[in-house]
């Protein structure tokens, strides 16, 4: 029997050894059987810091009543937790657009409708897929600048360790519902792995989050030349939007997200600029490119607009340095009608262009 099990669990599926997937799904089954969602709430957040990791990963049990999904989310570090927390309350932007700014791994227990080809391949290889089941375990990985995808081989191993600690923590919290909450919100309960593989409890203070201005890196000579342009009555509306396009780099299974920076003249509805940007080097790095793109758009337009309208705080912060160097008014609006009217046209352009490749 042992030889048969070893043969079944040999090889790889979805980029990781079958044996590693087996161990991961075994822990997931233990968690589901325990059913800690009966007592675990959003207030029972805790950290798990594997040996060699600079920051803990934060574990959160949640349940979506709308589609009966039970979830264990693991956020990759302090910043990942902050961003996800902030995005959760930002209802102005589409969910997918917010998601590509985040970093996490999730275990989800949901219906067959949520299974993708990778999920089915893994479940079939492990002998866990049966038609008609009400619920299946599935895993999803999200990294900044990419769309959600299946776990990498390293994530399969690390997620198993994190979930094993999460299982133990759920048992402990059932007996002591306030054990992780005694020092919140500044200090977090964390399970820390030592060099010998043992685990210890610790309380870690959340590091101070220093908000840095976006580094726009503007060239003085270029600014001086643009300052000589004449003014105009034009009003630019500017926004950064997620496109339907997905690309991949060689050797990486993840699909890269592609954004467009749209600059539209409000009165005429004409497009001044449509620039492709990506966040695979980080969201901050992508936003740092925007002032330079806007300067080139003004240069190509041949005149300085009277006003620039934006609808996001980050865009306002990114363009504020330009408003101090060039004579235009920077305004924040709840809705950018000219941009909204251009989105469908831009999406159609992307679909038609890349479908011809």
C-alpha cells in the first residue's frame, strides 16, 4: 500500500510536486473538519513567521455568507495586510483593480463553480474530485502587479506550514477567545519559528508606517522648456485604469496585469494620451512613472491645460508636484465623465489589437 501511495504521489502537477500538494490538502482537510469559523472572527487575526522570513504572514479566517465560502487568507507581511485592509473599504474601484495591488495566499472552501482548470487538475491527481460535491478546497495566490493564479512550488510548502500553525491556533483560540486580542491594535500575536524548527509565541509591535511622497524624478531642463509653453483653456481628465489585457513573461506562470493611464480633454472628449503601465515592480514604482507621462502628454499637446481633474487621492498626490511647477489648477472630482466615455473604446482597442497576434 505504501508503494502504491508513493507511486500515486510521484511527479508534479500545476508546477509543484504531487507529494507536497498532498500534504497541503491534508492540512486543509483537518481545518475544514475542525470548522473553526464557528468561533474564529475577523478580530482573531494572528501572525506566523517562518524561520528566515523578515516579516510575519498574517492569518485571517473569514466566511462569505453570500456564496457560502469559508476562507483562510494569509497576507504576506505588514504592508500587504495594510493594503488589503485599506482596499476592503475602498468601494469606488472595481474589486479586481484593487486585488492586483495586493499580496496574499488563500485557502477557499467553495462550490464547483469556483474551480479553474488548475484546481481540477490538482484535485483529480490527488483523487479528491468527485462530481456533485457541495464543496471543494482550492488555493489561490496573489502577487502585486499580477492576477490571481495557482500557488508556486515554494508557496505550496510554506502554505502548508502556515496552515498547520493556523490549525493549532484555532484550537487554542477556541479555549481562549481573547488570547490574540490582548494587545491589539498596535501589537500582534505571532507564532515564530526558530532555527531548530521549533515554534514560540511572541508579541510584535506593528512598525511605524512612514508615508513617502511619490518620487517623480523630474528633469529640470525638461520642466524649464515646458514652462515656456503657452496656456490654454483645455481641461484634462486623468485616471489610471486596469485593462482586460493579460500578459506573461518567460518562466513565470503568473499573468501580469496591464494598466492604462488615460488623459482625455474634457470639452472635446479627445484622447491626449493612452500609456501602458505595469506594477510588477511595485505599485509605488508604477505611480512614480505617471508625472513623467503626464509631462510628455502636455508636451505633445503643445500647451499647458488650464485645469487637470482627477478622482483618486493617489493621482492627486502624484500630480501635485507638477501643479507647483506648471500653471494649471489641480482639482479632485468624484466622477470623470470624459474618461468614463473613453473606457469602452480603449478596451475594444486592446481586444482587437491583441486578438490579431
